[in-house]
């Protein structure tokens, strides 16, 4: 019943070209080095470990560290206007939900002897939104004194060093079928 490994991976193993949510068996095709490194980690775990769980997450945010949530909250206090990408979609997922669900998943999987539970699972919040939609929700919920103007822009107007997928929505039906689910807070 000993589990060899559990690993967190990322939605960035996909290229974002799929119209709907990605399922665990969809073809991977990272657009950047970070996604490539996550996929290499997945493959190493799959090749070298017995029982294992790989959890792909997306758009992780929390109350500490560096993340979109904290950046928007800070910039909303400093600027009159925020230009936010509106053509990339995903499911903002709170880090505590990931931690709680991971503990629940591992606990359930340790109770089984079958290798059918071992593998890749998608772990993300319900629903989806764009970065613009997420920013609008952050400003509405956390900025009481000062609300900057939010302007939606396409990815082309916000160049980044690494390409990002347009669609980062992960299906978590596989986890749902196993009676474990991450509920958005």
C-alpha cells in the first residue's frame, strides 16, 4: 500500500488548441520550457515509480507568494487602469483547495490495492474564466476603496517571454468518477 510518488504538474503540458476541457489522455504539447519540464517530470515518475499520482493543476493562486490574485490586488491599489488578457481561459484554483483535495485523494488511494488508481488526474476548480474575468472578480471582491478601470486585451497586446495556451481548462471527470472532487471556494 505504499505509494512511491505524488507529483503536481500543470495545465501547461497542453498547447491550448483544444476547444473544450482537456482530459488526462489528451495529447500533450507544451508551448514553453516550464510545460516541457512538467511533462518530463510526469514521464520520469511514470517510468520510474510503482504506484504514483500525478495531479495536473491550473491557475493556482493563494494568499502568499507570487500569483495573479496577489498581483492584481496590488496593482489595483496603484493604478487607475489595468489591461488584462481576455482570450486565455482557465480555472483559477485556490492552493488550499489543492492541498485539501490532494490529502483526500492520497488517503483514498492508499486504501486500495489496485494499480487502476495510479496515474494522472486533473485537479482544478469548477468552471472557467479568462484572466480578465478573474481580475474583475478579484477587484470586485477585494478592492473596497479603489477600483481601477479594467480593460480587456488580446494576448498579442501583452507579450510575455513564454507562450501560454489559450485554453487551460482541465476536465476533472476522472476524479469525479473516483468520488473525489475539488470544490471551488
